[in-house]
C-alpha cells in the first residue's frame, strides 16, 4: 500500500522550511508552558475577591481597602473588597471556607476568627481545618478609658475601686464576643477576678455617649477610636493594651507597666485562604502582602490608625499566631460564659 503523503509534502518549499523551523523550536518552548508555575496556575489568574466580614467603612474595612488598592497596583489583576456581614463574622468566613482552593477568594479578618469556635456552638465550617493562614498584616492596641468623674486616675486605682465595690460598675463593649469584650474580660481575669457588669453596644460610636455621661464607668476601645476623646480630656485614659506605649499619648502606661502581669491584647488583622490552597499560591499571596505592608505610605497611613504593621510574616508564623490566640482566648471565653447572641 502506498504511504499517504505527510502534511508537508504537498506544500511549497519555502512554506515547508518555515513549518520545519517552527517544529524544531517547539520543544524549547514547551517547558515554559508546563513548568511548575504553569502547572500550579499563575496567581492571580483573575480578579481576586478579598472578603471582609464586617461593614463597609468600619475599622476593619478601611485597612482592607488600602491593602486591596495597593495589591491592585502591584498585581496583573484587581483585588476587589467584598463586604459580607452577618452572624458576626460567620457569613463572610463561610463564603471563603467554601470557595475554590485557588487563592482567588481570600478572607480579611480579625481576632473574631480566634473566638468563633468557643462562642458559636455550631458553625458551617471549622475555623482551623477549613482555612490556611497566609499573613498577619498588623495589630492594633486598645486603650482603657473611664468616665472623667470616676474617682480614679490610674489603672491601680481603678482595680482598687472595683475590688472595693464588686458588681457596682458597668463596662461597655462593642458587642457580645467582640474583641473589646474579650480584652476587657481578660483584664478583669488577670487583675484578680474583678466583678464588673458587661453592657454590649452596637459599636463604640453607640457606646461612647454613655461613657461620657457616666451611664457606664469604663470601656476599652481600639486606640485610634479612643485617642480623640482622651486627648480632648473628655475621658481619662489609663492604660494601653499593647507591648509598648503609644507615641500619641506617651504618658499613658501599658497594662503590664500599670501592674497587670502578662496582659497584652490586640485586635489584629490577618488574611486567610481556603484550606487546601496550593502552597505555591499561598506563598505568592504572602509575598505580595508583605511587599504592600512594607511600603512607607501604607505603614504611615496605618500608623495614623494606630496599627502596627507586619511585613515579615510567613504562612507558618501566621498559623502560630492564630493557634496561640485561640489558646489564649478560649479559657477566657469559657470563664466569662460568653455565647453568641
């Protein structure tokens, strides 16, 4: 039987030469197409959803949008903030837990993630098993404030007043199980089991009028929200919850300096991916986030919001931070009997 002509045989000589040259070059290009990066899929391959489980314009949303804007300038795809609120942070977190494991949907969350397992008896996801920590982006200390007419001028004096009057005073928080609620209960626990009544509000803006008029005696708030009231003398600032004093109010000591050993608390910001996201993708997201957090403009803007930025975290160190925070807060939540509303 006569062999059928190849696809080259019936073509003009010049055309055959061009095709042969292309075929000869093809093996050189193939590895670039099937190498490790291509096999895993380049990140990002489409616009990235950065899910924020808090309301737009709030203290978590503002830094998240700054990070998203800078990532959008750096990456070949846009990073779009998507606010998904409901049941605390449960609704937004669930969106990410069930998202494809490709790094295209990420969670920008806070200390609230560390409290989920203890506060909610049932969750549609596992806060540990269903997420991969990518990077800790920053921590924000809190500031203890008291009504200006309360007869105390220091944290030791506040502790002594509460001990002498167990159950007499009330403290405000930004909601049941929120960061400020947990941090206040940690203070009461570490200061010797102080008895103060908890009054939850829908955010610090709702609580502040009652602190100012004396309906509640005290409140911890994130430093950037508390500072204007302290610097104007409308409330007394007694202690900073971080490891260092704030440059804006250098005369206010830390809780540790004021006599509460081992007390350190922050509301922190972290980016997580769905569990099972390939390691190269997680590393790529981590690298991009660290570059953004190292920018002078970002550090300055977030410093104005009293956030201490982190630009050297790894997925492993972010996981350790989250594990440590869960271990820290679970016994406090249990001792205080904190449950979801």
